C-alpha cells in the first residue's frame, strides 16, 4: 500500500473512508501494544486526539514520552520542535516520528540559529557580557542549544515569570527568544517598564529601542505566534459592548494590549484549569487556538463559551497532522520502513538538554 520513502502522503490514503482509517489505526495500536506511544498536543484535531495516549502541551508531552521506557515508537502528534524535544529527552533506542514533516511552527522558524548568533555578536558589542538568553520551548533544538551554551535556559508559558526572575539573578539583561509577546508580558508583570524593553529585528540587524541603549533591560526577539496575533483589542471592545457579563481569558502569546484589556491570561494548562474550575452558568471568551477552544466548549455544556475571535482559523501547521498522516506513519512502522523520523545531533542535544535542565531544576 505504501511506496518507497514517499515525501508526501500517498494518494491511496485519500481514498480510504474515515471508518476504514480509524479501524486500521486501532488494529495497529493493538498490534504494537506498549511498543507504541502517541502523544497529542492540545491544538490537534479531534480525529487525531482520539488516539492520543496522552494530551498536553509540548514540554509536558516530551517529558511523558521520556518517562515511557517501554515505547520503541513515539508518534508525536504536534509540530517539529516538539518532536525534537521528545527525541532529545528519550533514549537512543526509541524513535520519534512526526506524521507530516511539513508540520512546523512559524514562531519557532522566526529565530534561526544563524540570525541568532549574528545578533548575539552585535549585542555583545553593544552591552558586553551583561546578557543571558532565554528561549521559549516553542523554539528549535538549535536555539535551545544556543541558550544552553551561553548560560541561559528554556521557559514555558507556565513558568516564564519564575525563569525571568532567575535570569535577572544571573545577568543584568536578558534576550528573550523567539516570542516577543510572551517576553514582554512576563517582564511587564515583573515590573520592567515597556520603555526599558527593546526589540531585536533580525531582518535589519537593528535594536529597536525607545530609551538610551544603556537603559535597556529586556531584549525581545521580533517573533510571534500567528494564531495569537489574531486576537485584537477591537475583539475585546466589541465583546464588552455586546456581552458585558462575559469574562475574557487569553494566552500570554497575545499582544500586550490584548492581555491588558482581558480579565485573565495564562498558559494553555492555566486556561483549561480555569474553565474546569469555573461554576456552571459562567460565561467565557477564550483567546487561544480554535481546536482547543472547540474541545473546551464540547466538554463544558453547562457553561457559555466562545472564541474571542470566532472567525479564527486553527493553527495551520498543527492541522497538517491528520488521520491519514497518522495512519500512514503507523503503517510504515509495522511494515519496517524508515520515514518521518526526527533526530537531533548529539552535540546540539547535549547543549539543548542543558538549557532544558536549568529550567526543570527550578520547576
């Protein structure tokens, strides 16, 4: 049924019915048993999530995969950087697969290692040895390794405040990669004024600052999540005017203006936990990825829940992982074919794990 090492999904899978594909996935799962582990990110489609052995955010899933020593095949239903992290945290005997190799992350791609190293050299000339780099886990293995090499660490949206506080005990300034919004929102909440935050523009190799250079405290990489930039202050203003009793909760990857205008903000886990704990009859508008919002709505029929932007599309790269690609990957595994395997070279992995460990040591 499957050709030799096809780059894209073979046409044969497009002719199968949903029922046929689901039946075959169940059959393979039963056949492989504990040798197979399928982590599924919160933003995945329901057609994929139904087969996930564990659901969660990227780091959580990588850690769960690492703790599963029985699984020989880890089919990561997420995006590329997530599978990279899973590969770095699992053993060399375990293989990590990404069902569609085109499933990347536009935010992670906004900070590549070549631009980052070039920026670092310029910033060292400007500020000397006064900067520590932090990277959001939504970044490539190479960027995680860069922060590991230069004394920095990873952060998640859940522990960003704790890690930024730690960073300021190490150096006078920090470089935050690759999401400027999470960096700005976190630093602001910790008392750093917006005027003391500058933006590094990798396209012009310039520092965009509104204060004297020597007063810069936080350097934000000019990157963002295309999904969370889809929520605007205008959406909030419209909602306040039409549904004033509805509470608004957003992810801190949203802009500073949107976070400031909302009632609450926090990580994906925080949003899920907040809605779970909310009383029946409460009303919520959620500013995060649409697949997750739809799932939350379905799980809470006793509450009124909408997306802050009801015209929002799901994360397009995350949606590349679908039922046909999942089945294709599983069939390649049982047929003994190599393909869609994610590997990180050991030199990069060692430094990236150092960055991750610095964060985990402060969890």
